[in-house]
């Protein structure tokens, strides 16, 4: 599919997870096919709102769930796994955390998953920010996201479902969140 790695060592009570990079336009349909095949019920997107958008080498995030721009919407109608966004809720306790309800359908079967996008995790801040209010606010919000996801994953993910977690490259923020879990 895409550049993705199964992580099966998070510990008792937590499901196995797939860590990956943010899908690029050429891999959107592969990403959703992977989610379908793995029966994913949770996707965690840790890309920052100000990351460069696009599929170029330096771009760090994409909008891989609908609504799509017209050309991509036409292309998406040909994918084996169809994707629809049913709604979005904004978290009131963690700024920048949104939960999208996504519907996947293939071969007459329909499934739903939740896509959590935490868009305010500061990546590569200036070293002068260490110890500042912004630094500690960011750390507390990351911990709040981890606690929220820990509760959700321990309560609801059956063993045969693989949550998917990514940041831009699938290493730093993804690895940190999985370590916190």
C-alpha cells in the first residue's frame, strides 16, 4: 500500500497499531484500502495545520478525506473503497483536536471509522521556546490527546482492528504518541 509499519508491542490492553506517513495524493486509495482490509476503526492524524499542503517532496500534509476538490472527487468514485465524511466534531478541551466520522464502503458493505486530527502539535519549535508557556501548553495538549486516545483504544478496538496513526513522515510525532500510549 504505502510506507506503513505494524506496531504490536504497545502492551496489554492496547491493540496493535499501524504507524505510517501522511498519505500523498498518489496513495490515497491505497491508504483507504489498507484501512478497509485492516478493519480500522480509528485513524490518528498528527499533521500540523501550518504544515505545507501537497504531494511534493517538501509537503508535509494532505487532505485525504472528503470533501475533495472536483478532479479528486471524480477519481475517488473509481476507487475500490469509497470514502465519505459524515460529520465533524471539535474537542472543547484540546484546541486543534477534531473528530471526523468517515464512512467506507466496498462490495456492498459499509463501515464507519473516526479520524482524529490534532492540528496544533508544534513540530521543531525554536529551542528558545523550551520552558515557555507555549512549550508547556503544547506538552499538556499532547498528553491530553494521548489520554483520550488511550481510553478510546482500550475501550473499543477489537483485536482484529488496527488503528492507524501518522504524522507527516510517520516517525517523530507518531512515535512520541505511541510511546506515550
